[in-house]
C-alpha cells in the first residue's frame, strides 16, 4: 500500500510527490492518463525530431535562484538549464517590432526610448509590477503555512488587493494613453491564456515579473523535468504509472481513501482500485470536484461551494499548436532561439477573424533551446474552445475531413503570420502536424483543452482559494489551481500540497531541505511494477541503419497486445519508444532505426552485449480494432515492427490482410529479413530502385501504391512509419472518405 496517491503527473503532481518522497520518505504512487509522464512538461518525437507541448520557457532559473533551488532539489541536481538569448521575447506588430531585453532596468529603458512621452507611466508600471507580484506571492504563502497563520497573510494582502484584482485592460487604460504601448505591454497574455479584458492584473504582473531577468529552457528538452524528478520518487519506493486513467476518487465516511482506475496498459482496460490515506489531485479543480468526486450526497454537499466558485470563474482559452520539422537550422534566417510573438494588429480581444482563423501567433524553436535534435519550430495561436464544439466527444483520429480541413486552414494562417516576422521560414518546412483543443483534452484531460486550468480572472483572485486543502479529509489539490498559472505556478501548487500533507512543520521542513540542496544518490534500487532491469542479449544489423535488438528482461512482462511499444532507457534519464516485435521467454525483440543519429541510435550502435539498462512496458493503444473484415497495413522502415505481430494476430482471426511496405532499395526490404514470411499479401514499394527484378514490387512511394488501391469502406487502415508518410497517407485516406484509420507515429 502506498502512503500517498497523486492523480496526474504534471509539474504540480510531480513536485508534491517528489517533495513527499525526498523530504519525508513517503511511498507515492503517481497515476498518469497519458503514456508519457510530465503533463504540460512532456514532449513528443517524430523521426529524431522533438517538440515540447507546454513548457516553452521559464524565468528565475539562474544558478542559486530561489525557484531554481526547488528544481535542483527535486531532480537531485540532474536537471540543467540553457539560458535563452538576452532578448528572449520579440513582439511584432504592423509598424512596431520590439525585442525585450533581460534585466528590469534595460527593459524599462528600452520602452522609454520607444515611447518617451510615457516615461513616467512606464516607471510607475514597473513599480506596480513589483508590488502586485509580492501580493500574489503572499497568496502562495497562504497555501503553505498552517491554517491559523493564513488570516495574517490575507490581511497583509489587502494593502494591494484593489490594484491586483483589476483587469489588465483596465489597468493599462488608466495608466497609458498610447494604444500601441498598451498593446505592447499586454503582448505576453498568451503566457497566461486570457486577453487583457478578462485577465486579472495580478497574473499579468506575476508573469511579467517572472521573466524580467531573462528566460531558461531545460537542457535536453522538457521531458527531462519528469524523468529527473522520477528517480527520487522511485528511490523512496514510489512509482509513476502511465496509461492509468483515474475515473473516481473513493470516499468513505467523508474522507478520501483511494481511487478507481482504468489500466490502459492491459487488454480491455480493466478497472482496478488503489487505496491510500492521502490523495492529491493534480487533475485540476474542475475535474476533481465535478467529475472525480460525487456531486450528490454528503460529499456533493461539502464540495458544493467549490463547484459554485468554479462556475463563477468561467472558462479560459485554448489553442492550436502546429509543430514544424525544418529542413535546416533556422539560425540561417537569423533566429537565435528567442520567442517571436506576431500580431495582425493592436487589438488583443478578437482572437480569431470572421472565418475562425487566428489573428496572432507565438513562434518558438525547441531544437535551439534544448541544444539537441533535428531542427524544429512550433507555432501556437490562442482561440476559444467553441471553435471545435462540433467535434466534442469524438474519438481522436476519427474526426473526419471537415475537422482536418479546419486544422489545415489554421496551420496555413499560422505559418503566414510567422513568415511575416521571419521571412523564409515557410521555405524551410519539411513537414508539420497540428494539435487542437481536442488534442489537448485527449492527452491532458483538461475539459475543452483549457490547459491553463481555472482562468486567472479578477474573480479568481477575489474568491477564497480552492486549494491545496479541500472540504474532504485526506484530499488535497496541487498544480495550477492550487497555486497559479504556468509551470512555476503549478510547481508552487505542488509545494503547497506537500506542505499541507506534512502538517504544521511541513513548509519549514521543505524549505530547510531545499536549502541544503540535493543529496547524492547512487546505486541500484528496486524498480516499480511495469519497469524492468534489462540486459542487451543480442543485436544484428539489418541493412545500413536498422538493427534487430533482443533484450533479456527481469521479471514477468505481463500480457501485451500486438501493436504496443516498450520504452528503453538509453542513458542519462533519456528514454526512447520502440515498437514490440515480440516477447517470448523473457526476451524482448525490437527493430530500431539508427538513421537519426540521436541518443537512442548511439545506444544501440555503441552498447556492448551484456550492457545493462531499464525497460518500461507494455505501453500504447495501437492495436487491431474489432469489426473489420479486411485490413490494409502501410509501413516504412521500422514502422513495420508493430505491424508484424498485428498481421499474425489478424491471420489468427481469419482476417485477410494487405501490407504495403515502402523503402528506397531492395537492401532495405525488412519484410525479406524476418524470421518467417508474413501471412499477408505484401507489396514492396521501391522509391529509388527499379522494381522489375522483385516479384510483386512496384516502383514509387508507398503512398502512390495506396492511392492506386481500390477503396474498401469496411476495411481498417493501419499506418506506421515516418511522420511525413503517415501524414500524407492519412490525408489521402481522409480525402477519400475513409474513417477507419489507425495511426502509430514515430
């Protein structure tokens, strides 16, 4: 039995779990719905390129800074930070291009040079930013100290509360006469997700103040946040379990006692129950009080005031994010890794035009910031979730051509906006994909994809806080709704939750431990269920850049479904996902491409036989769907790996299968190198070699062969391989009205 259960592995949940594990030795079970830990700090990869979904930059992470000390402690000193360029934010408007320098005085001086008539107001603005920032910090402290001390902090807050709880728009109108300056100062509103007319000046001041001395980004990418914190949780006997969907918080006699979970790692997603005397929800206040707890009976009566406050605060914004893979390093265009905010005009209130297309965009460059990987960029545009209301409740991957068309039009507008500020960017784009509010909801469980949680309106700051304590004994909130918006605000919500769990001496104990710094921790420790120590048993090169790898794993891998994947530790808290070809007698077989030359590639090529590592499995929801009389499998490269066991499973079910396998030459034909022939009609597609010498082969890309095939509406189409191929094949099938499309993208 665990001491504490945490729902959600966002930075708030990880912080609470990590503090309880490291400070008090608590055994903490963290349950995450997604297959990747980290919440908004997680990332994803395609063909050696990576993107970060929620963490784009963080302030106050200079060595020795107070916030940096928290993450140094939680990560055991293993999370490192790259500074962004001196001018970390650039704001581009028609006729106005302004770059924000690091340092409060330099920022203030740059504004005065650009708007000399507003010098006194600008000086007063930075004074107000500091005053209101301290007001918000007192609010943080109220959640960390024992309850008897909280009223004293509330009394101290009253001195600045009236200024803090105005809207940002109202504050700017009262202070400044130049509408261009008002718009410029509000440019960062995307960092808290509400335009000036709706946001409290409190959150605006907090965010602006947070970045005054510059910005930083995790070295190696944002997924390292979760992975470096994870070790401390596991060393104390805890675990982070992914693909675990918490559907209910269990309560007995008015106290939280456990959770009911759907285990999506196992066939059929069976429901299981975990019990613990303390439950911390990092799922957000709305999900906790409206969906995970009963809304009737004694529990519903106790939480009714919280649900009422949530309803009064209202709904926030969401966004569409477009992820670009670039042909070459964008530094060739003068990009230095700083952020670029592009606005169609000086009006921040209208997020989209009459056609529902964005009027602004935020542009960042993950590969430059992280210091590794293929060249990438991201474009984010904020918009109301109602834009995608027609597809609420639909299943990811089955939303039809109209949804795909809207995504495409938004992405085109985003790229047009980005191109206006960074000429030549569109010419570097090799491939792209987009995520909508529905995508964010699918992966993070935030209703309508409102990933900032409860919106930072004046009403939120005027109301009594919703966390970290709750009306239910043994239940606490962490994350943004217990702290404040953004990565650091969510982290402090986690600190607050851990402080309350540990009692009156909790926060002083945490501060003392953080002040001492990270403690060295070496040597092996027992791995939690689902993770295994592994030894490299054999590896065999198949062609120029493909390896057949076999690992011997300790313990029982448990049941797995053809199509699932394993997660392999390739060194230094870095994990890579590889599809499972088979598991038999403790031997895990993988097909691994080393074409990208990244960390996973280097591990496979350089690790000697007998090398020890770790494996987490089984993971993923890629599997055969029921009710399909015929199946068409489409693959390139090692995208064949998950399809091999799926084709064998389909044959066992008496289902007819066709495989289209694409490669450049016969030497790369993995289908001919398998241990046994596939029970499917195989068409080999050779893109760089004549096909006449190979029976049944065709010359051209695999998508050409797919387009030439007659359509069967009842067939299921399974796509796996390069992101470019999968995107093209999917678009082709969607344009032809095919709805049964199943995707695994690597």
